[in-house]
C-alpha cells in the first residue's frame, strides 16, 4: 500500500498539541506527507447562539483553547489553504456554486498534495459550552442543500465538512471516527452523550458514503479502561493501542478496495 499523503482533523486526542494519535497513525501507514490539522479543545459543531453562528472564519490555528474559532470547519479551511496553490484565492465549488475565503483572511500556501487518506476524529468536546451542545438533528439536516448547512450541530457540521472535502479531494478515502469512551464527571462526555455522538457520526458516514471507524466500541478504550489509563486522554500504552487499532481499520478498508 502506497499512501503518499495523509491528512487528519480532530480534537486533542488526534492533535499533536496533546496526544498526537493522528500523526502516529500517519507514521504507521508510512505516509510520505502528513498534515495534522487537529487542535486540542476543538468541537465538531460551530459555536452558536440559537440559530446564529458565532464562529469566526479563520485560518489561524488555535493554541489548544476552548474558544469559538476552534472548530472542525476552520480545520477544513486550513486543509483547503494547504491544498490551494501558493498565493491563490482559496475557492471550491459544490452543487454548482462557488465558495471562497476572502483574501484578507488568507490565501493558498500550496504546501500539501491531494491526500490519499483523510481521517476525522472529533466530537468529544461538543457540549462543553451551551454554544456547542450536542443534539441529533440528522433527520432535519441530512437532505439540506450544501448552502443551507449552518454547521450549528454535529450533523450539519460533519455533512458540510465531508461534502467540502469530497469536492476538493474526490479521490481521497475519508474516515470518520466515533469518540472514545471516557471516565469523567463531565456530563457532555458521559456514556449517553457518547452514544448520541456515535449515532450522529455513523449516520453522516452512511449518508455521505464515507467510512466509519467505531472507536467507541472497537478500540478497547472503554469506560473501565479509561478510569485507570488517562480518563479522557489515553496514556502512553493506550495511545499506542488506539493508533494501532485505527491503522488496522484504515488498512483493512483500503485493502478491500
């Protein structure tokens, strides 16, 4: 298997700012190029007040901060920036409509070739603020046109991200991962919220025709393991195990194809 370019997005567990599992997977796949756009504290959904999106469009990577700019959609935009030729306007076309990031926000850097594999593992932090509370509104948004996706829910944001990436990277194998289980008193990371997030991710993967890695049940990092191996962020032993699991899931899928 020859994977030239691997790209990943997500939160602290994937990000090099904290656990770095995304980059560990890339190295196991022997990827020649790696872009890890994940950030600690990132949420899947944009932040919002009611129906009003309050996430700013930015290409600046947040420094592991629990802030409205630290979201999946801005990670996607940074990937688009890296894929856009240096000095060019960042633009993409979906359903016959062209979208662009204003030049004053940023222009292309041309630092990345088209990825062979895109891995997205994000949702653990959704619910850590009222502005990003997780809900399952998949049925209400799954048939919306791209332009109507507000990204103010996990389903809407994931649909927007996947459709954007499918347009810009039509040959990439895209993988969405369900969250790991945790051991924490935080309500938004409890089992019921984890299962809600898992359902949304699985539905989006099925709808868009991309692959789903069920880390919630398949990785082995369940609540009992999390209790003594990092609670939320896997310790060194379990980082290796989870990276091995994700790598195996990606490899087995690519071999089938």
